[in-house]
C-alpha cells in the first residue's frame, strides 16, 4: 500500500501526540474505507506504440526530391546565364 503524505507536522507535535504510532482507528470510527479504482482513460503505452508509423522511408524520399529540385534550379540558372 502506498502512503500519500498530505500534512506535515512539526516534530514536537509528532512526539507529543505519538503520531508515528497512530492508525486510522485512532482518528476515525467505523470500518476502513474502500476506495473504488476506475479504469485508466488513456490506453497503456504498449498499445500506443503499435499505432506508430515508420516514416524513415518517406524522409529519404523527401531528401532525394529536394536534392533533385536543387539540381534542377541550378540547371535553370546555368541555362539563363548561357542565354544572356
């Protein structure tokens, strides 16, 4: 069971009221509360990874097309210089 610290007490009061030895029954009467756990709203990360798309091939294609376009622009500039 994980404990969550909500309050922080000064050490003198912890010693005075023996709070280190205190339990739930010391503060509240009746049975222990039962907290209902709800389902997580987000899917677990393992399932989220299945939906990933590999774009490395597309990245290479984009780089290749950019290189081709750059070469085309240089060829056009050379033609213009030759004609002028």
